[in-house]
C-alpha cells in the first residue's frame, strides 16, 4: 500500500494498492508485445503520437500541476512549467527524431556501409519524486521516438503522478501496454532488472541507489543510463556581474525548494568580491516568499517529506558545528507541513558537511576562495560531477576554464538547466550516459553496423 501525503499540511491524500506479482507479469507481457509492434511503426507515426501526447499534457496542465503540488509540494507555477516543458520536449523529438535516427552512410570504394539505430526493447525507468513528470518524459519522449517501450517504477510518495502519466499516454493514443506505471516497492526493483523482458534500465536518483541498480544491471549485462546526485558549483570570479550572478544564483539554488540534482549547491566566490556577492544574494534570498504552494505568489513550498526536512536540518547543524556561519534561516518553520526556512551559510570550507554531502533543500553554502585557480580546484574537490556554473565577463577565458571543470555541463553566466536540445548527464559519482539531445535518443538504441559487399555476378 502506498500512501500519498500532502507535505504542505501533512494530511493524507489517497492510498494506492501496489501491483501484485501477477499484475507485474501481465504488464511486462503487454509492454513486450506492444513494443514489438511499435518498433515497426514509421517515424511519422511515432512523431504524430508524440504530438498528441504534448497536446494532452497541455490540455490537462492545470490538473496535472495541481497533482504535482499536492503530492510533493512544488510551487504551483513551477509545477505548471514542468508540464509545459514535458509537452515541448515531446514536440521537439516529434520534429527531430527522424534526423537523429537517420541511417549514417560510411563512404567506401568497393562497398556500402551504414550505421543504423534500432530500438533495444522495453526499458525500466526508476524515477524520483522531485520532478515527477519531467524526469519520466525526458527519458520517454526520445526512447519512444526511437521505438522502445517503457515500464515506470516511480517514487513511492508520488503514486498519483505515476498513474496520471499512464492515463495521459492512454488518452493520447499511445499503444496499450507500451508504457506502464507499476506501483511496486523498491525491494522489487532487482527482480524487474533481472527479468529477461527488460532490455535496459534508466535511473534518476541518489548515488547509493545508482550503485545498487548498476550492480544488478551489470550482473545481467543490461545497458544503463544513470543520472545521480550532485554538488554543483556556482563559481563567481572577480570580474563577474555580481548583481546578476546573485539574482540568477538565488533561482539556481532555491528553485523547486532546492530539491534538484542540478541546483547550485556550492557558491564558490572570489574573496575580492565575496562581501558584495553575499550581500546581494542575501537580499535576494530574504525576499523569497515561503508559503502555501498552491498560492501563485509562493516561491518556496515545503520539502517533499518530513523525514527529508529533518535530514536536511541535521546537515545544517553539522555544518554549523564545523565552523560555518548562518546568515539566514538555519531552521525548520513551525506549523503544519515540512517547511524549512531559506538558508544561507557563509565561510563554508570544502571539508564541511555542506560541501561534502549533497544538500537537497533550500540551503546555500558560500565558499570564499583567494583566486581563480583555487576556485576551480575547490569546484573539482568533490566526488560528484553533474553540472557547474561559471560567472565571468571574460568569455574567452571562460571557455578555457570550462575544460578544467570536472562536470557533465558547464553553463557560463547562467544557471545549469536541462534542455531537450542539448545532452544532459554527469561524470564521477553523478552517473554516466546521456539524456536529451541527439546523444540522448541514441542511448537506448542498438547502434548497428550494416555492411554490404559488392554484388556477385
């Protein structure tokens, strides 16, 4: 039994029965059968189906956004933006999949060789709660366009979103069974990975969970794409536009109540401009409105679960005991719901909890450094490597420095974000493989060589 709890007030929303072993077995059979037919469909048919999915998402945007907000606490305006992003991504792949998947001809004197991209089959998607629709659709839109099917094992605190995704696809005319949402406990994931009907696995989640999934998938020699945790640096050099960096930095850290793998999690600031930047960032953060996530003016809603809020506070307390200084917040907000005050921690060092561990919530640690070389060294002093932001007016130098930063993406004078047009993913303990863009659509394909010799007379 899954119980959906509204984190804004702690009240129960609904209860959902988990799928039985027989129900899972039936769903896998349906997915395999549907995918065998789907892979034979022309790309024009797949693209048309993706466009219908986008239309249904937009048609139901208000209801779907409300469900997101109720189940995991995302401010309603951001929840609406999440649904819109899913719709746009479906449209992007509807338009560009034919080009991304087109056979590539390899020139040769005597023979014809080509590279083709065939689907792998049914992919198991193990997804988190922080972006309950986006995390699924950024995988599913390209995977579906490439001819794959999907089985979704969603986080246990967003079962309503999981079933709503299945209903959206059904309403859009996606073939029955091609994508199924399974309400199963995490303890049953290993059996799903091992099942011969599952061809590959994609996971967005924590690094420990990623390691467990990778080990199980590796045991059965199945392809994986892992998007895991991060401690993304937000590097502010001495020549940066300080006011703009603070404005964007506040959004980069506190969007989705700080519950994002690619949120700015370590503000690494040249000491020559640190006081000015900290003052500007403090002003931005102090102005954030905390409150009911259904209120359209709210910018900071609750943490997704009370236990996550409590764990976040322990990380803050540990950082303070290690020598960090609290400028704002640093405590839970009294009253119903899992609210935590937007928090700024100054004079943080690389060996403190706030830098060593991923801080998944509205807490911004500030690290002061003496120069650019130190800033890059501190940015790389982490076991993670998902994204990074670099702020400087010297763009030519920024391009050089971007090669020194150990991350899957470097955003110069902007906030790290996922975008259907560009590949997304990390290195080190932030995972491997790529989603989105041309590289993402090919992750779950058999990149096959077809060689044709000269015709025999």
